[in-house]
C-alpha cells in the first residue's frame, strides 16, 4: 500500500510538473498549457470564465516520397514531453506610420514551451503571448537533423468553445471573402451554409461548417470572443472547421493545386493564432492584438508613406454606364508577343482624357489627393474567365489615355493619379512585369497603386489564400517599397496585421465593398459587422461616399445603396482606413455640396480614437482626434433597426470651445424610401456636453469638432 501511494504521488507530481500557466499583465487572461497522452494542449480563461476549453495543438505531416531517407514524416501531433519552459515579460510603446492612434502599447507576458518528440528525436517550440485582452500562440521549428524540410498535410490547432455562442461569420472559401455576413448560433452554421454560399458567386467554398476568420462571437454571459491570425507569412491562410457536436473549431489551411497545405524549411514559424476577448464590445475594435503580434516596421525611410483621400473613374463603370474596354470593333492587336482579338463592350470607355481631366479638376477643387483611373491600359477586352497567362503588360495605355499629358495636368493642379493594375490573377505574369511597371509609375510620378486579382489564380489550381499566392502578395509589397510606392490590393488575401511591418500596404479589399451595392446590395448591418470581422487584421478600402443611392435615377442599374446619405458619411470614421475614396460622381457631390463638406474636412490619420458605443451588427459610434491637431471627428452607424446615439463629449480638451457641425438623418429619413433626407446643425460645444442623435434605420451621422 505504501509503495502504491508513492507511485500515485509520483504520478501526481509528474502531471503537475507538466502543467504550465501564464497570466496577462493585469491577470484577467490566463492560459494553461499541458501535455495529455503526449499531445500538447492548452486552455484559456478571462476573469475566471472559460474562453477556450482544453484544446489540442499539433500538425499532421504529408509523406514525401521524393525526399531523402533522412526525411521523417512522423506527425507533429503526439509523443511529446516538455523539455523546457521559459517565461518573460515585454512592455513597449510604439508609433505606427499611420493609424487610429499615435501610440500603441505592446504589453504581454510570454511563455515559450520547448517540446521533445522522442520517437523521431525532434524538437519544436510553442510560444504563447498573453495580453490583458487576449493571446496569440504559434509553432516554431528549429533546424535539426530530423526536422529540416517538411510538408504540411493539415494544421490541427483547436479552439474548443465553452458554449453554443452567437456568431457572425462567412463561409470558408479558398478564393473569396465577398460574402454576406451571417448571424446565428454555432450549432446553426451547418444548416445555414447552403443559403450563405448561394448569396455569392463563390469560387471554392469548403462546405460543411467551415468559416473564415476573423470570427466574431458573443457568449450568453456577455463575453465577446474573436478568433483570427496574425503575421501570415510564407504560410497558407487559416479557416476554422467546426465540429458542431462538440463546439470545437479546428484549423483548416488553404491547399495548393496538389492538396498540400504547406512547404516548410526550418528554421521557420507559423502565423500567430489569436484569441481576442473582453466583456466590452468596444474592446474588440480598439485593442491592437493583431498589429502587436507583427514585427516592427522594416522600411527604414517611411517619409513617403501617407494617407490618401481620392476620387476616381470607377463608380460609373461599376454601375455599368461606362466600361473598362476601349475598342469599337473586332480587331486584332499585338500585346507583347501574342496576337489577341478584342471585342466591343456596351457603353463608353471611361478612362479617356476628357473624363480623367474632369475628375482631376474635381479633386483639385475639393482638396482630394489623388484620382484613380481604371481601364487605362490595353487588355480589358478579352481576359476574364479565360485563364490567360499573358493579358496585361501594365505599360501600354489605350489611345485615348495620354499618360504623360494627364500626369502633367494632374501635377499642375496639385493632384496625383493613382495607378491601377488588374492582374487577371495571373501572378506569374504580374511578377514578370512588376519591375518595369513600377518604373513606369516612378517615371510619371505615381506613388500609389490599386492592384486587382479578379478570377481564378493562374497557374491553374492555386488559390487566392494559398501559400504561393500569399508569398506573391507580400513580394509585391516589398518590391513596391523599393520604388516608394503604396499598395492597395483588391481580391487579395485578408490582412493579418502586416501593415505594421510594411506600412506601404495602405489598404486591402478582401470583403464585400461598396461595389456590391451595384450588384444587388449589402445589408444595412454590413458596415457595423466588418469592423468586428474583416477589419481586425487591417484597414479596408471600402470606397464609401455614395450620395445618389438610387442608381436608377442616373443609370440603367436597378440596384440601390442600403444606407442613408448620412450613413455614408459615417463610414469615413466607422470603417477606419488611411485610404478613403469619395466614390460617387462629381456632379452628384455638387448637388449636395453642404454634405460633401464633411468629406472635404474629415481627416485620415489620427492621434487618438475612442469607441463610444458598439454592438456587433447593431451600431458603432467612434470619435477620432486628427493627427497633430485639437480637432475631433465623430461617426455613428447603425443597422436596419435604427439607434439612439448618445455622444458624451468628455474626450474634448478642458477649457476649449469647439465649433460643432452635425450631419444627421432627417426625422423622416429611411434607407429604403427616403435615404437622402438629412439636416445639418451647427453649435458651439465644450468638454462634458452630451449630444443625443437619432439614427434612422440604415442610417448614421457624422460630426466635425474644430477647436476655436
């Protein structure tokens, strides 16, 4: 009996020695790590409440028949024992090149667990960084004799939920995020998946109950939880596959054309797997977990990187009144080394000298920085859906686009043109033309490019979110930095905070933007969900500012924009981005010039941001202080139910008075039948005053506060 007790005590001590825990600096977040039957496990809590129940970690490896005999494809799933545990603390305050705040604090406690797999004689490390508002974990692989090159069959990081939470999600898909955001319980996702996919012309949905990150959830006892990833470099994008019987999410990586999820060479790391948590929805929007888990800026001179407010030859083409194509007849033209046949589209070529000069004049008159011109270059007639490798050379303008004259005209007005590169998703073709394309931009004074990746990735079988494409996107960012060019990529992978490391990455699309208002519409709640989901990893080029919301009043397009005019103004604050477009037509802004004044005035870069009200999909109210000034701007947006906003001006400086201009929905406004009804109120306010503003269904408001 005494011997048995000694054995039991020894076992208990061994198990205790295996369990490790670490808390956030304020103690609210706690992460426990342990090894169970040889498999690494973790759990996470917030203020004593379970956030992640015990969940497994590890990777399945793919057998490589062509590898040398030294290659060992034994899975990195089990057979592990803790070899070493190192803990540390870190606290810094850093300044982003552009952002929502002047300063960002990066304060965490870290636990690095070294694990040894005896059967294969291999060592890996799992690193945890625990913040007051969440945590990140990643796998690290040192170079060893038995872990040099390996292929990933699947990553098996689990997130076991503590209940059947409410969730805001889009279907898992290897090639698009342009879905309507769904709202339901976790247990209902599978049943709603078919309808969710049918809402969009999806390319490669995963099916089942797989969703994309960032995934926003809310528990019945009031915790807000967000799962995402940070610093996705040389790795495939992660989806979350739900076991809805046990409420456990498991990572699901985007494969390549052969089905392989990753090609790794040690030493290397995975992206961070992140969990953001709070009992206050506003923390989901204000905390900088994703940015903090990325590396510091790697661009030595950032003086050329700046926020951009722009207009452009775009919305007319999206709506269908003008076109990207140029040719009138079927003609044969030589593009590069290949002969192509071009066909005439319906409508007028939008990127012509006269039209572009009109937008340049509008930008100069109203203090806008740049003019985007799409459809300026040859190749638009015959490319979509044909899987052509060589379509665009990114150098040759159409005959009615005088690139030299137009850039000189723009510069004479104090305006720049913004380049457009539609790659047709032929990433090899874009890379072979990248250097001369960027040189052309330098020659004519372009400092920003909007790139696009419409269609299936070429080479065929690759995906927009696979390791190969992700490496391509980052390659373009790095090469652009050498030419002092800012990049705004559309249809590319969703951001994971890489804009901290490469701040010339000023914007991305990677979700349903304003263009979908011309394709059938977004829901009124869309823009009060995106900040909780898509914007977690970085800003979005949403292209707001549509004043003529009934498209049929000026085109043949029957669609309509599902917000009020003031709701559109609010997006310049609610949908944070250093890249903001006045997306409507100049003549439409001239009809509502008093409302357009807010777009002229609103800043793009901020010293401070305070989220005053927030609830996923219902409403967001945010106040932002313009960089280097005492001026503030406030924006509020709501869903189809409306909202009574209460703006307490306790963020203003004491002793100062402010000239306050409020742009708000008229009493009888409604996003469906009276979207353009608004009123403008001017008054003087001070610190501590309260503004009560009624937001009508689908509406919103905007406020400018200029210090006297």
